[in-house]
């Protein structure tokens, strides 16, 4: 499936549709099959849908997986959501009315509505914050979808943001700007969390109709709008898939873990000294950044300056860091570098370099041995090599 993805991404859309159909019709399957298919889905298919920007499919796959993997919790949250449905609808109506009114007064054309969060995302929040269902306040998100011309999109989004934050107090730590720097899967939106009228936090998502179509339909909409968009995150991602598949791990499980870590994890945005933007997976180090710039830079990296401060190659980068790599012509990749890097590209290049180094050492050793045997008038052949390896108690690799 992954090999096919590198050739034609449309095949993955069919695979995801097929998997979604399987998940919807699993009620009468044997329990062991339900567990196997649901585990595969949550491990690979749901993250793949997320990476292609197919949020509706991703959410449904996650919820259906949870329905079979953790049925008691799934039923509990579903029941709780249903009990508070009318109360939520009333809250959303009161919250949205003043926003809707001022947005239209300001001359913006927009739809403002509430969207419930998925059961799986609510459960994740409960686990992450170690809180009961009653303490999860953001059971829904408010969406503002603007009808804007492409050239006015950014200005209109920030205008709507200003309206919302004038009405409700924002949490400054919860602003997410994916309009200026879209996610790798093409997702564009402004997210903010504001204090609602009842003293509870409410997430507000602001985007245009074009951005919303990309958020809902992902990959397909990305290609529809490609001509008017500067974002090529999906193209870069598919290129990374091709790179990974050209040098796969010998161990299939290690390869899958690397694939998942690199292509489905949260992203951080790092700047070069000249201001170019590089996307890396969360947890990436200065050495990962060096290999992302160029293989030669990575191979000779001895350290880095992060925000003008010297750091070791193992330094874990943070979102927004500016990084300058320090190199030395005497430096070469080391075995322990494999424990420092997280990106598949860096691991692949380091392994390739180490193999090349071992091959050179072996060639030099062979040349020395041939010369020594020649001086002793002994023929260099397999039989004599085996005798030497047996005498020195060394395993023969050939």
C-alpha cells in the first residue's frame, strides 16, 4: 500500500474509502477480527487520513476504532454527549448570535455555527489532562467560514479574529495561526480559545470557504486549488514518502514506526539564518535539521547555534527556532548519531555513510592482507582466508 502511495496518491483515497466501509460494517464480524481491523485502522489508516487532510474520514475512523477497542468508554461518552445535546445547542446559539451580528455589520459574508468534537478526541483530552468527562469544557468548536476573495483571505480572517476577541476574552497561549504557515497537509485556519459567557473556554476556528474545503476534503481539494495556492506541503510529504521507501529498514516493524513517526507526528516550523522555513516532526534535533538542509551539511555537523546560542547536535528543537549549523571537514557520521536523529532522511543517510565507511575499511584490510600473503608467497584464496579466520577466531563475512 505504501509503495503504491509513492506512485499515485489516488489509490490511497480508494483504500481509505474501503477501510471506512469495513469499519462501518464490522458489527457481525468475530471479535478477534474486529480487534485486528480496528487496531490497524487506529495505527495507520486514521493517521494517513489525517495526513492527507481528510478530517471527516479521520474522525470517523478514530471513533469507529474506539467503538471496538474500548466499547465501554465509547458508549459512556456517547451517552453523556446525548444527554447534554439540547443544553449545548442553546449555549452555541447564545454564543454565536453577537458574533454573527457584528461580522455582518463589518461587511463580511460568513457562516457561524457550532461543530461537536469527536468521541475519540474527547477521550484523548480526558486521558491527556487526567480529568473526568464533566471537566471537558470544549465538547464543541465554533466555526466561522468566510466567503472571501483569495487575495483578501488573510486580512478577512484576522478581521473576524478581532471581532471574536473584542466580544470574548482570548487565551493568549491558545492562538494557532495556520493561515500564515499552513500545516504540511495543506490545512489553513486560525484557531483561538476564548472565555464564553458562562466562564468556560470555547475554541473558535476561523477560515475561508476555500480553506474549509481543503480542511474537509483534504487532498482532493488541494489539487483543485493548487493554481491559486503557494502551499506545496502535500507535494513535499509525498516526496518524503518516496525517500523513505527508497531506503526502507530491513526490519518491517522499525520501518513502520519510522514511517509513522516522520509522517504522522505533529510538525514544528524551524527557520534558517536567511529566514527560509523548514518543517520537521516534533522531537527533531539540530542534527535532523542539518540533514534536512543537505546530506553534506548533516555528515559534517559538529554543533549548532539556536537563536544565536551554541547547542550540541542532540539539542531538541522548538517551534519557531532559528538554527545555524556549524560544520567541520574533519567530522564524519558516528554510530551513536542514530540515537540522536528522528527523521527517516537523517537515519537513512547516516546508515548509508556508516556502511560506506565499513566498506572502505574492509577494502583497505583486504589490500594489506593480499600484500602480506604475497610477500610470504601464500596464495590469496577462500581456503587460506578460512584457515586465517579460524586461527584468529574471527567470523568470516563473505
